[in-house]
């Protein structure tokens, strides 16, 4: 009987933990602009460094999103993301550059 009681009490808490509270449209815009920028093309960075302990170091990072690979319009990505995160249409256009 105890496992059933535990499950009955824990299940709503677990389900609630998986849900996110909706963001305001402005907060969603800030988050979604990054996703829309990534849909414009590959992103990347290069780093070069030196230290007395480990000598020279270098690194490269390249990122490609599935939105870019599928050829999705960055403005569509932005709008879909804002609606999904806030439940409302965007209140301003994205700043993609």
C-alpha cells in the first residue's frame, strides 16, 4: 500500500517539475533571438593561448543547429520559439545582427 501512496503523492510533483512557467514575451524574445541567430548559419570560435605551465594551447568550436540544416527561416524560428515559451506572439521583431 505504501508504494501506491508514494506514487500518488510523487507523480504530481514530478509532472510539475517538468513544466516550465511561461516567460514574458520580452524575456522570451531575448532567449529566442539566440536560437534565431543560430538558424542563420554555422557558429564558431577559435581560441589561442599560452601559459608558463602548459605552453601553447589552441581550440576551435563549430556549431550547427537543426534549424539551419533544415533551412528554416530565422524569423520563423524566432516567432515559433517566442510563442512556445511565452504563449503569446512576439511583441517586437528579432535583432538578428
